[in-house]
């Protein structure tokens, strides 16, 4: 069974800029954001702990 190009979603010039950027940089961007969030939470928690016990 073969799939037609129209069944797999837009291709080439039909795709929006966001779709093309996400296809190229999506996993890197997601990992970067997760890392920033985790580092931010660690920083906030560290600041709170030093304020409470410092």
C-alpha cells in the first residue's frame, strides 16, 4: 500500500514557515526550552532555600 503525498500532509512550498522551522529545529528547541525551565526552577528553589536557612 502506497501513501499519496496529499495524505502525508503539506510538502514543500505548501508548508508554513513555522512548520518548516519546527521540522528542522523542533527537537533541539524543545530540549533547549526544557533545559532552561529545569535550570530556572533549580535556581528559584536554591534561592528560596538560601533565604529560608541562610
